[in-house]
C-alpha cells in the first residue's frame, strides 16, 4: 500500500510551506514587497554591508541580488554606493523609507506568525527553527522566482 501524502515529510513540508508562504505573502502585501525584497531589507536593517556580503548572507547568486537591489533602489527603499576605500566594491544600505516600510512589514509578518504558530510553544518554535535549518537544500540549485 502506498504511503499517504501526510506520511511523506517532503509532501507535508511542501504543502504546509505553500500555505505558510501564501500567508506571509499576504502580510507582505501591506508594503507591496516580495519575500526576497523584504528579506533583503531585514538583512540591511542592522547595518550597511557590501553587496558581496549581502549575497552570501542571503544565499543568493550575485546576479539575483542585483535584480532585487534594482527593485529596492527604484522604490527608494535601499541604495548602493561605492566604497571610498575600494571603488570596485559597493556598499548597500537601507534608506529611511526602507526602514519605515520594514516596520510595517515586521508588524504584519509578526501577526501572521502569531496566527500560524499559535498552537506551538516557544520551545516548539525554537525546535522547529532548528530542525528546518538542518533540512538539506542548496539554494544555488534553485532559481529565484522573485
């Protein structure tokens, strides 16, 4: 007898992931951002960083990051500038407008997460985060649809 989809971790994670993704995308709608754009702003919020460091932190190909940064710059949410110490290097930072958008996104995503994970304790959420970090995936093997 074939296994039920709910017996297959891959199917279960995929299905729950799609539903979670839809809810998070809905929350990001408050700012009209795609998940990768929001993630980029989150990475930039603590401090500016080089474009190369940002690509590594986000686990995306540098060419994909260029497209994301172009969108964020066009919207006035982030900016790139040459590093005065090394003109070949670009420093990326969030703008004031980007920080304001990120505040709205943070509130909306926080509410979505409270709904999604309402039945999990803090300890279970921490455990889930740790387990998901251990799922073997190679971001470079998948194209970014954002």
